[in-house]
């Protein structure tokens, strides 16, 4: 019998190449939605989703 902890030891991770962020504003499309991120106090924060 498989334990719950054994099923989460190897999660599947999917990544895709993207443009490197530069400046203080970054806009990109993900699953048909346009996201706008802004650099605030050293952290990227999503400020708009269309």
C-alpha cells in the first residue's frame, strides 16, 4: 500500500522558457491572460490580469 508521504516525494514540475525580467515592469501572456507584474521593494507583484 502506498503511503501519502510517498506520493508527494516526487512532484511533477513543468517549466517553460520566458523572457528575463528587466526594469520595474514586466508583461506576459499565460493561458490566454495578460499579466502585468511590477517590482515593489525587491519583490515581483502581479498588479493586473486581463
